[in-house]
C-alpha cells in the first residue's frame, strides 16, 4: 500500500462511509440534538467534518511536504 492511501482514506472514504454507508444507523428523527432531528444533525456534522478530513489528508500526502 502506498503512502497516498491515507490521503484517499481521509479525503474520500471516511466522509463517504459516514454519510452514505451509515445511513441505516442514523436514519431516525429522535433524539433531538441542538433542536435538530438526529438525521439532520448527523448530516450537518459531516458538512463540517469533511473539510477537516480533507485538511488531514492534505497534510498526510507526501507530495505536499515541504523540502527542508
């Protein structure tokens, strides 16, 4: 496995599995979190976490390392 595997993992696979793959687990209206049904809260949470995972993938990508 190449070192770019971790980049793809953080950038694509984790958010995809969290939103699409976990749908049967978070597909419910209750409990309410911050006034939102759980399904909306989960989707809004991953709207925020996806750019964070992209940043982590960017930092882990060996092609983005600065030469010293």
